[in-house]
């Protein structure tokens, strides 16, 4: 069955790792132990073979008959774990020591190999028991019947079992314990992830009020904090989006209502001919506001689609600024705000997109007008400093709080909701920032509540 939950995947992964680890550990430990045990037993067998050979030579020197020699060897050969078999020059068994005198049948080739001078070491079996066999020829045995000695050790399988049985017993205890620990740990790790999944589903439905409970400082805790931060940002963006839609609806409805009302009055003849020009001007102003709003919305759509492009040319920045200020003169007059332009006597030329730079300046001037009390002045300064073109727009209006300064470039952001009487959708400064970024220009803002705001644009000559 395919694991579908993170808990099941983690649990089965832990189990797989455990079994693989125990399996490899068991295989490696058993291999090393058996190898060392073989070497140890063979060394002991060879040492005992040398002792038996010396004893046989001693018996021949004393003139012992075979029965006396065998009794002497049986008495001094040690425990029953090993058996020794002596063979003559014809490869026939002469006598057997140990194993109650019962010889163990061997492959004749083993004896022949030993007679030829080879040292034989291999594993065989007797009565379903694994036996380690070591055979070699007896040196200087010209005067002796015994030519080959073969040792057979029965202790190998016994010692292996003494090692393996407790090891596997410990595994039978350890593995269920590991399974229980993995189960508990898996549950603890999966529980917050499941809670995060459920919370994320609420976010997908638009409910950003729910928060992830964070109790740790590990990666899961960091993920929980990230989800909470994301929820705050999405909640803020959703609030701004709703306010933006409300602002757009209001900003479109108001001029449309005015235009519709004026047109109805004109059709009904309720407006005398002498006043018609005035109402035409008001309709033109309302339509201009709608065109500005629609233009901003289209620019924002192009920015989000990555289709916002510049057409850079060399142009007279000073003249362009004068035209922008002149075009907005009625707006300054309507708000009873004055404007001044400070620039060098010699006009400043630069390379940029003149229409987009006009859009930047118009946005900054419009904000300065909207947030400046009647009777105040807006100052525009052009200068060249250190091979850079500098544009400064300064007002003496209500200012921007320090809390809002870092967010004025965000889409849909509008500071101080108490100023809701002011026009705007909160995307103008975002468009300004994007246009200047495309020009590789830098814009800085300084503001103090009640004292006014200063925007400074710096465009390096090498980057425009």
C-alpha cells in the first residue's frame, strides 16, 4: 500500500533505515567475527599439530609402539572440540585422535595435496556440523609411518552461535523499541505539519486570521513562522486590494456621475448657453481624471505582465519640466497652491523616456498638491551634480509618518486613512518607482509630519 501521509512516509523510511542498518551491521559483524574466529582456530590447530608432531617424534625416539604412542597423544591433546587424523605415505588413515576415536571421512584429494607439500585449509561438514579442516605434511618424517596430519575443529560453529544468538536476541528487543520510538517521534513531527497544511487551506480560502502555533526553533518552527508572516502579508495585500477596488469604484463613479448629470442637464436645456462652457470644462476635467486612472491601471497591468518598456531619447529636461508644471497649473490654482521651478540658467539635457519621466513628475506634483494646505508652495528643483541629473520635488504639506515611509512604494498602499477625501488609488508611487528602476535611477524620500515631504531623484549620466 502506497504511503500517502508524511507520517507514513517518515515511519516507513525510519523502519527501512533501521532494518538496512541492522542488516548491514549484522552482516559486517558476523563476517568480521567469523574471519577472526577462523584465523584464531587455525592458529591453535597448527600449534597443536606441531605439538603432536613433536610428541610422535619423541615416541619414535623412545621406541614406543603405536598403541602406547596413541595413548600418549590422546592424553595430552586437550578437549573434545578438535580431532586429529594421521595418514601414511599411501594416503591411508593410520589412526585418529579425539572424537572418541571415530574418524571423519575426508576427500582423498585433501591428503594427496598435503602429501605433495601443500598446506590445506578449508571448511567441511560432519553430521550436519561445520568443521574447519587444516592439513599439512609432517617434515622430516622419513623414518616415520605418519606422513600427513589433519586437524578438524568442531568449535567454530559453536562459537559462532555463541556470538550470533545473543546478537539476534538483542535485535529482537531493539527493533520493536526503535519502532515505538519512531512512531512517537513521527507523530510529533507530523502533527505540526498537518496543522500547517490545514492552516494553509484556510489561507487558500481567503481566511488569513488563523495562525500557526510555533513551539520550536527548528526547521518546522521556521516554516510555521514563515507561514504566519505570509498570512500577515497576504492579509495586508487583501485589505489593500479591497480598498483599491473601493477607491477605483469611487474614483470612476464620481466623474461618471458628474458627466452624466451635466449631459442630462444640457439635454433638458436646464443650463443657460452662457454657463455651458463652464460645464463643458468640468466634464473635461472629470474625463481627464478617468483617463488618468485608466492609464495607471493599464500601466500596472503592463508592469505585472513584464511588458512595460521604455523609449529613451535625448531631450531637454528643463523644458519638459516647465511644460508639465504649466499643464498642471489649473490644478495648482484649484487647490490654491503655488509652484516654483529652480533650475540653472542653461537648460539640462538628459537621455531617458520623456513620456515616462513626465509621468513620474506629474505623479509627484499631484501628490504634493493633494497633501498641501491652501496657501503653501511646492518647489521643483533641477540640478546637475557629480555627473548626475537631480530632480527634487518638495512640498510643505502634512508629511508622511515614519511608519508609512517604507511602504509608500507598495502597490495599493495609501497612508493615513483619515485623508480618504483625497483622490488616488495607491498605485501612483508604485508606478513611479518602477519607471525609475527601469532608468537605473534612485529615488529618496524625506518627510516629517506637519513639515512636508521631499522626493529626490538621481539619474546617473552613465545609466540613463
